[in-house]
């Protein structure tokens, strides 16, 4: 039986709303079509502002929730127009929403992703599943990462241990041991592109460091790198997840103090830190023989990928393209799959990853 689902994702980088049309046939899947729309600059800025504490948050949140919901709906409608599919043919949309706050470690933990699913269901006419993370948090989990269950479905091998590393704003990994299908591990490694994006934006006004060229020409500052790597997050045992609330330029400044450094050398140091956070996390869970596959926008940062290969001492590291899924579309495809899990009454979280007391059916369903 073939079943069409749409996955909608916009990560912490806030670079674009990614929309994937996925066909599930029995236990296989095929990415049929994709579409991306960029946030209008003013909305992107408002979302970034809302991601840190400020005044009048409820009003700003309410209005952005609606605007983001409309944009998510628009992205889905455009994808259908491009492909000639009708809403009736789509089983459901899985919408991650836009994260504006992730606080899984407070006394009263919470996480909040916006993009009103009422608007998505109403404007597209398609049943929408959203708010995937909070049920896991109620069950004592981090609410993140949620993609490992999809990685297990899509990428597990029965003969080779595999590690999937997603380099979005934050980086996270999934360890898929060949012999123990029930021992999937996964956690946030630390920063992905976010520190690089934030620093190049502050210094050069660019949204990201194209191919990592700017970092590539800088020099790593070893003593600063050592200090940054001592940050407790890197040494915390999983389950663990993080966000831009933690890894931001204030975090860098808290280690840098008043020291004057050449901006480009700081970028090189942050790139090396990002690579080290990822490789240390890989080394924690996987033996030398494990296959490593990268995904997320960070795979386009050639400098960062080279640093990861160098640190791991593995030139064979590839992207998920090798496994049949374009690295740009893994996350959106995962949310299509998570919507399918929910509608079929199946769990979407992995307690071994999030730390939840039990596996549970994720999200709220908004009928089309
Ligand atoms: N050509 C490129 N060169 C360097 N970095 C890139 C390039 N294209 C994308 N990126 C990085 O990828 C990020 C987006 O990755 P993505 O996986 O969409 O993250 P998120 O899930 O947080 O939205 C951008 O913010 C940027 O840092
Ligand atoms: Mg993105």
C-alpha cells in the first residue's frame, strides 16, 4: 500500500522552511518531491528575538505562531502545486514547527515549537500532526532528539554499526548498532552550525560562512579551544539536548572574556570546536569500525567536514546520500514518518535516546 505524507521542518538555523513529500510503501520510503521557502527577513528576526527572554512575549508569540502557521501551510500548498498532487491524496502533514524555546532541564521542563497547526490543517485541508516533543517531556524525556527513531527505520544495517550525524544549528547523532536493534542511542553533541553562523553574521553580515572558507583561512587558538571543550555540556552523560538558549555568542564570550582575538581565528576555533564536539560524541558511542554518515546543512561546510574527518581519522565519512536520502531532506522526511507513526498509533520517541520512561504516541492531531 502506498501512503503519501508531507514533512515540514524548520530547525534552529531558521534558514528555511523545508517541505518534503514522502511515499511510504510497506516498510520502504521514497522522497518524491521537495520544496523550501525562506522566512521573510522581518519574521526571521522576530523569531530570533523571541528565542531569548524579552518583554511582551505572549503577544509576540501569538502573532508569530499564526504567521509561521500560514507560511508552513503555504509551503505545503506550493509543494502540492508543483507536483500536481491534491490534498485528498495526502494522509497527513507532520509539522515540527519553529522552535522558540527548549528547556527540558528546568524544575518544570518544557519545550515550545510554534506554527499554528490549526492554520495548516485549515488552509491545506490536510490532517496535520504537530507538537511532537511535549509528550516525551511529560514522560520524563528530553523531548529531543526525535529523529533517531526515523534513522533506525531508514538507515539501520544488520551487518555494520552506523552513526548518523545531523549538523543543523545544533548537532545530534544516532548510533545504530548492527547486532542490537533495540539499543539505538542518540543525543545532541553540541553546536552544529549555530556558532559559525552567529559569528560570521556579527563580523561580516553574512547568514553563513560559505563552504567554511572564512574559517578555513583562520588559525585555531588552542588554549581557547581547550577551555571551550571543558564546558560541562560536552561532559554530561546522555540523555542530553540543547539549543540556542545555551550555545550562542554570550556563551563564547563567557570563555573568551576580554581577550582580543582576530575574528577569523575565532571562526576557525569555533569550527574546530564544533568538529571536536561531534567527533568526541561519535567516539563515545561507536567503535573504529562504525560507518559514519552526515546530514543537515553542515555537510555543505567543506571546512567543517574536513575537520570532522581529520579528528576522527576517517576519510571514509560520507553523507546520507550514500544511503539513498539527500542530506538536506533527512529531517523533513523524518517528520513525515513521525506523523505516520502517530496516525498508526505507534510510538515516535525512543526512551533509550530521550530518557523518557516509556515510548509513546507523539503529537496532537488536527483533522483536515
Ligand atoms: N553552502 C554552505 N556553506 C556553509 N554552510 C552552509 C551552506 N549551506 C548551508 N549551510 C549551513 O547549514 C545551515 C542550515 O542547516 P539546516 O540543516 O537546515 O539546519 P537547521 O535544521 O538548524 O535549520 C545554515 O545555517 C548554514 O550554517
Ligand atoms: Mg534549516
